[in-house]
C-alpha cells in the first residue's frame, strides 16, 4: 500500500511537471507575435495609468479570448491564435481585433469593479458583462487597432465566420452566444462608427484652422464618447482656450499664449 501511494505521488508530480512544461512551451513558442501586437495596442491606447495586462495562451479553446481582472491577464485560445495565423497577410490584423477587444476590457471600470471574467464569444449575463460593455469593447478595440496601424475593415467580416465555424457555433442558437448574423451586424456597426470617428477627427483639424471652434469642439467631444485619446484632449483644450480668448483681444492676445494643436496622430486612413 505504501509503495502504491509513493508511486501515485510520483506519477502525479511527473504529470504536473509535464503539464507545466507543455504550458511553458506554448507560452514561449506562440505568444511572441501576439505579445508584440498587444504591446503596440497598449501604446496606441495611451492609458498608461492602467497597468498593461499580461498575456497567456490556453488549450482550453472555449472562449476565443478572455480577460481576467483579478490577475490582470488576457488569455488567448491556442485555436484562435492558430486560426489568425492561418490568414497570412491578414493574420496580425485579425489578432489585433481579438486582443484589442480584450485589452479594452482591462481599461473598463465596470469590469474591474465586478471582477468579471469576459468572454470574446459570449455576451452571456453569466459573465456579469453587459452587452453594451461588450459593444463598447468592440468599438474601442477596433479604434485602438486603427491607431496601432492595423486595418480591420476587410478582415473582421472574414474572421468572424471562421471563428464561429472553428468553435462549432455556425447555424446554432445557444444561450449566451449571439448568432453569427448578430455578431457580424454588430461588427459592421462598429466599423462604421470607427470610420465616422476618423472622418470627424480629420474634419475637426480643418475646422479649427478655419476658425470654426464650436463645430470642431463638438466633433472632439463626440469622439471622446468612444475614444479618450491624448491628442483629442489636447486639441479640445486648445479649442476651449481659443473660445475663451474671444472675450479678450485676439489680435494681440493670441500671440501671448503658447498653444498649438497636436497634429501627430495616428487617426488617419492609409
């Protein structure tokens, strides 16, 4: 009996070591590209007051990707990683869409307060994450990806059907999982909103230069509902100062204050 217990203990230790070694191999071999993309997304988001989440791989293959606020970690399914990599020239853009979505959750106060684990595929209330929170994560994720240099308009419509097929959700209606049609429509809305925000930002620069401060400020304030970028806050502050200076002598006072807009932005279409 003693020998059996010793053998069992050795076997369990060996199995645990093998599992740990396997996870280490996955973590060392596959996240290199994914980590680089996450780093670029974090820099583009500019929310440095919030610690950058870690990135882990998993063979669970149940969620596509998830954010765990208790550990401040994004967990990416190996299946999703390999699927994105199979898209060739679009692989980085596809992965940026998935990681950008979960990175946004790391910035959301409601997710941190609820300590709610998110799920890329599921909008289920079981995860204590409202549908609106998920849509906001889609919008900000796409927007951040644009800022980081990734282009998703032609990638997302191809990626979502592949994800649903890979996870056995095509043509099925499961509790907590939006249909492919619903998620595709939501993604289209997100991409339309993102394009609109970029157009508004570019138009605001011309409005500011032409002296239409009220219109430009309205555009920036609208953009801030979706994207709280440094350049947007800077330019909006400049506009507020210009508006205040209208109560003085703009012919002379405008040369006194060292104010200028931030033209160095990634908010542009390539």
